[in-house]
C-alpha cells in the first residue's frame, strides 16, 4: 500500500452505531416510523433510477438498515446486501427476516468490505451504492468500483447517490454561511460544513464528490455513464429577494454546479476499444 493510502485508513466500523443509522443516516425518519416500508425522498429518487424489475439480481453495497433490500424483494428481484458495519448487518437482517416466503424476491445480507466483494464475476443486473461514496477514501472508492465492475453483468447498471456536492462545501457554503450570519442565523452554520446538521459526519465523511470528480472516478474504474446534480424541493417561506436568489443558484448554470447538493450517477461498463 502506498504511503498516502496508509495515511488514509478506513473509517472505523464502530462509528456506525444503531444510533447513527436511526438519527443521522439519510432516511432515518422514514425508517423509524415504518421500519423500512417507506423510503425518504432522496432514497426514492435514487432507487427509481435502478428500474428494478422481477427476476433481477441486485447488490446493495453499504446496505445500512436494509430498506432497499426490502423494496427490491417486493418488486420481485433477488437482493443481496453487504455492509462494513456489524450493526448494519444486524439491522438489515431484522428488516428482511419477515419477508421470507412472502415477497416474490429473495433477500440475504452479509458483513463484507466493498473492496473485496464475496460474489462471482458478472453476477448482478444492478449494483447500488447509495450514500456510501462519501465514506470511502479515494483509494478505497477506486478499489470498490473495480469490484463493482467485476461483479456486474456486461449489460448491468451501476447506480450511485452521494451527498453533499463537494463544490457546495468548498465554494457555496462559505457564502451561505456569511449570508445566514448576517441574518442572525450564524449559530446554525458552523465553519466546517461537515458539522452542519449532523455532527457525526465530521468523522465519517472523508471523500465528498463533485459532478466532475464522480465522472472521473467512474471512468478510471472502467465505467461510462451520466452524472448530474439535484437538490430537494424547497417549501420554506422566505422573502421575494431570497426566493429569486435561490432560483438563480439552483436553476442556472454555472451557479447550480456549486449550490446543488446531491450527486447522482447511472453507469455501465465501458466498451473496450
């Protein structure tokens, strides 16, 4: 392992506690209220991109609480989940256990490292990686993507969601923080954007992506596809001026490249020359 890689040790799996999955991990409100029956807006948007159909074989890398496995099985797909954290495996098993013999698709989950997937080559129609990328150092992400490339069928599809957009954190967040501070809301916007809303992200987020870096990482691992940005719809009440500024920031390039916070990707194996 290169010196730089030795310095970038994987995030300790012990940081991913049940409290983390129930209070900080995307979709926790919906999970806590429905035990996985309902998905958050963000997870719904990402899952719909997979276009899972009956008979497919799906792999959820970093399956977390297991709700995506449940939804795959309900659609008639066989879904397999792996996660680095023992707590996640335990929570996922509790979610999928009641499905046995009820849903048309089968499910299974195991503790494993995304950099060494315990599956045969060319096995999956879909590989999902939702809110995992930002937890993997660049060298880990590359190794994991190479493994995804290996286990994906030639015509298979690789679906990614990651947040936040690193260009937002680096360039837009300081401006947002300044404006909010001038409005008297500075305490809600810490200097480190990784501490915004969820403090634990300071310790578990190590590799946020931009649209450009995500595309580059996919190409390096032998994929081709589409990468784009999106953000949740806004329903807040605000002044006409702020509403106009928000529309410019989120609707018009190049501003939206910096203010949109979520990165999506749909990729396939690149054709060999």
